[in-house]
């Protein structure tokens, strides 16, 4: 009898142990699923730090705080920072889908400041600026510019000087959004002068000084930017000429004087996509971020990257997906 009882008790213990183990395994499986699901929800990207030569895996939304902080002054109104967050998210997604990574080389992708760099840049203003930029990212979480359901390579630049440039004119290929008139960046007031002596010009262009009078603009884009400069049989693209002479954009004219060449240059950067100063001006004038994006990325819609299409339609252009290119 006693023996039977103890055997029964032992059997009961085994049963309890089995139930506990099964429960434990169930909880472990459930927690694992939950963790997997939340990791799934968070879009991760590979961010290459060009100077250090390292690559880190980082959540897109966290990386965006660093991209927006690096690309636009934190003093800009919230709507401009939100427009910048959506544009940067679109650019990063489009680059990431094409290349499998994004880098912080501004000549290839876009500028990035990690938290240490942001603390350094903002000093005592860190907490306030960090909160402002994070709010712009969080309030637009997941939103990108879409064309045919794909995130668009949404380029942006410091200022356009009155008219943005078509992507096709700068890098060829397709044109996901057209050039746009910009009334909010101070336009001509942003023009700057650059003087180069004849000797400096000859050296930078590797020309004989005597042939300099032959220098002329042989093609301009619809926005008025220089597409080609020639000197006899020599030809430069507007971008090559700009970078050889250190001009801030290809939106320039020159005056050939006895002493040298006096350049007038409007805007800063390649001119494609959103004019950041213009976005700042629009935000200050009361436009919301969708209104800003509609001006600079005509024909694109604002929607969730994961869902393809949704809101705010504005279709008035002709071509489809983004081309590639560099600053
Ligand atoms: Zn890159
Ligand atoms: Zn502008």
C-alpha cells in the first residue's frame, strides 16, 4: 500500500514537472514571437560611416534624427523639419533598397550626426533641439514620398535661388519629380560673387590665358542653370565647371573684365528636389509639411513605406522611378 502511494506521488510529480516545462516552453515561444514581431515592425538599415570605414545596423527612425540634425538647422520651424524628415526617410529607403546600405558621405548619400556629434554641435541647446528634431521624425513616422508605390530618391539642397532643377538635367535618367519655382528662399538675395584672375582661371581650367576670351556657356537647362561651358574644342559639364572653380551652384553668370572673371552665383547645391531654405520660408509662412513636399516633389504622394500608396495625391508629371546620382 505504502509503496503504491509513493509511486502514485512520484507519478504526480512527473506530471506537474511536465506541465511546468510545457508552460515554460509556451511562454518562451510566445515572448520570442513578440520580440520578433517588434523587431519586424522596426525597419533596420545598414549605415556606413565613411570616415571611420565602419558599418552599423541601426533603426531607420533613430538614424533619421541624426540625418535631419545634420541636414537642416534645428532653428527651422517644425513643418520644415517634418518635410526634411519625410524627404530624408524616402531618400534613405530608396538608397537602402538599391544598394543595401546608406552612407554618411554627402557626396554620395547624406550627412549624419550621431548623438555625441549632436551634443557637440548644440551644446546647451542639445535637449531642446533634440526634442524638436525627434518630434519631427516621430510625428511623420514611416512616411515617405512615393511614386508608383516605391520610395522616391528625394534629393534636397541648401537653396535654389528661385527655381529648383530637374533631376534629369543634372544626372540624366528618369525624373521622379519636376523642377519647381521657389518663392520662399530669398531668391536673388542669395546671390554671391566670386572673382578669379585670368591666371587663376587659366590654371584651374588648364587653359592658355590667351584662349580665355573664347570661354562661353553653350547650354543651359530649363531652370537657367549652366549645363555646358566650352572654350574652343574644350567642353565641361556645368557640374564639372562648378566644382573646378569652386562655385556654390551651376546657377551662374560671369562678367569678363580686364582683371579677370567676376562670377555671380545663385543658390547653394545641385538644386534638385527640396530647397531647404525655401522649406524654411514656407514653414515660417504657415504651410504644413505636406504643402511643402507637394511644391518640391510634384507628382509624388506621401504614404507609408510599407503600404505602397495612400494619401495626398498630386499627379502632374510624366515619368516613374528615381534615377541615381551624386551631389
Ligand atoms: Zn552612400
Ligand atoms: Zn529655393
